[in-house]
C-alpha cells in the first residue's frame, strides 16, 4: 500500500492533506511479481521508478561466476529504485523475495508532483539519503562484525523498519529470505549462515520458521548485535 | 537438492547441525565444509596457540561422508619464557 510510503515520509516531515492525496496518485499501474522474479534489470534505463506496495524485495549485484551480493532489503513503502530518477543506467538489479505488488511511478509523474508540491523534494531527498545511510551501516556490518553479529544486526534492522511500518505482529514478521539469500546479504556461505542461525536460536534470541522471524526480546537482540537504530532516521 | 549436515568442532566446543543445508551434491558439500573452516577460525582466533577446527559432513542417512580439519600451530621463537 502507498500508505506505507506516506507513513515513512511523515517520519521526516508532516505532510498536508493535499500532499498525501498527490502521493496516493503516484503509482500509475500495479504489477504483481512472483518470488524470484526480476523487478528491475541492472543496466536498464527506466523512465519510471518502482515502489513496493506489498511483499519483500532486494537489490543485488551479480558478480563473476554467478556470485551474488544482496545490497539492501526493501519492505512495503520502499522505493526499490527512486535513484534512477537521476541515476541511469541502474547499477544494480532488483528481485522479488516473496510474491510482491509493485507500483510503477513514471518519472514524469514525479516531476509533476514536485512542481506542484516543491516541499516534497526534500522528503524524497530524505528517502534517498536514508537509503545511503543504510548502505553505510551494511558496509560497516559486513566489514567488521562476526557472522553471528551480522545476522543479529540485519534482523534488528528489519525488525525496526517493519515495526515502524506497522508490520510487526506478536513480536514477529514475515521474512521470506532463504538461508542462501541471507548469506548473499551478509557475504557469508549458506553453511555459515545456518551455523549462526542455530547459535542465535540456541541463545533464545530468535525463532525463524516457515518464513517468519520472531524476536521474543528485541532489547536482547539489539544488545548482541551492537545495534543503534539512529542510522535508520525513523525516530522522527 | 540433497541436504547435508555440518558438525563443527572448534577444539573447545562441538556443534551438531540439526537442520542442515541444501547443496547440489556431495562435491558441493565437500567444498562448503572446507570453506566454513577459515570462517570459523577467523572468528575464534587468536585465542590459543594450538587449535584444530574440524567439520564433519553427514548425509541425509546420517552417514559421515567427509571430514576436513584446519590446524593452527603457533609458537614464540627465542623468547625463553612462556608466552603467558
């Protein structure tokens, strides 16, 4: 739902009723994707951006010999490629991690939106800047933390983002990422991910069954992960 | 894809893999067992001067099909005293 985007942008600055109405009209058409389907191709020069309305997606880069690095995870309300409004060609691909509903937003519509509501340019700039802050945190995470801490950190990040979107229920949320995808997101082998997940389970920090992650005590996970949500800039 | 189980012994504790990982075949399981050892060692070292890290691979029938070990032997030279 586009409401997830509106709720997120209001973390930065409250919106007027007119601005909210204009944002609701942004997606020109909605497309459904199956798990694993490509939403955007690396190297493409799209004249529209995509916003995730439902489901989960990730940005990734393909390396030689089929290796893949997942560089971010998108949840409902996230643009998967707002930056291609100004950055073309696209320097990464985007794939659906679960069945996903995606709204296509023509760049011309963004131009008209910003002409009508110039203040929203700061909101969208904020959204892109937060994306950059998350990338910096991922870089630090992968460079300097153990596998156990990296996974704990990733789970904390997703927990806070999902919670702020209103999508955490009974201390858990849908997390469709496989062991291999978690490995690709953290630069770890799937066997190493499996071993670290087992340790997180044994320490009572998570349960992860049937694509659902439950965190019985988020403070304990935050402490183990050395997690500080300030980089998400969602505290308002 | 077949499922393989990777039990890891870092010289101080033993972990039994209860869930396993899906891999293409036994050769891929062999490669994964070897690749996990430096990852485990990186997180455990530099504690201790003699450490052996071992990964034992079991198949779905619980047969051990492969064992890999990685050893660290570290010693002071001409120091005349214990590293302690």
